[in-house]
C-alpha cells in the first residue's frame, strides 16, 4: 500500500509555516474593556507528514506574556473543509473552526454558546500576513476583536 500524501488543500496551508512576529490591536470588548496594542509571536510548523499545521501563539502586552494559544489546522477531505481546533489560556475549552480559502485568505468560523467567531488570515506575500478575529452574536453583524500584521522571521 502506498503511503498517503497531503493533497492540494493540505498544501495550501504551507503558506502559514514559519516563525512570525507581529503587532496587534485589541479592540475594547467585554473580555478586555480597554483594548490596546500588543505584540505577538507565532510559530507554525508542519506535522504528520504535512497533513497538519501546529500553531503556538504568544501575545505580549507591557513586556509580559498575557495570553497563549495553540491550534491544529488541517483539511478535512471527507467534509471538504479546512478545520482549526483552538485552545487558549482563557481556559474556555476547544473552539472548532471551519471554512476555506477565498483567494489569498483563509476564512474560518466557529460557533459557541457565546456567539460566532470568524478568523481571517490573509497571505498577500511570502513573508507577511494579516489576521482579523471578529465576533458576532447572530453570525450576520460582525465586530472586530483583534487585528494583527505579522512578518516571517524564519
């Protein structure tokens, strides 16, 4: 039996791979009433022979790491959708995102009892990307929660 290999949709995720640093803007919200600027470090690596990307994320404000996240991102061939499982240091449990590429953008949404979250990664070039996390109560009206611009270090 031939060893399975990642398909085209898995390979699209390789644009994420690398070590990144970025500047972020956190919009005021119930989770962070003041909002403000932050810096982030993102490490994305291929795992399982290229079938998944594993992401480790750290956010720093005022020189202190205040938030961490961990994601596993892949393509679910049976459901024909990209998927991301996300956990973070807020301790609210796993968030299950799904969606796909729209040109240079990977757009993923997750539903929870608190509403809907939409994560948009935009990869306009090899060594940069932008990220927007939006939230919605009904999945129709969106408010930005976090915006960032990142540059590849390695």
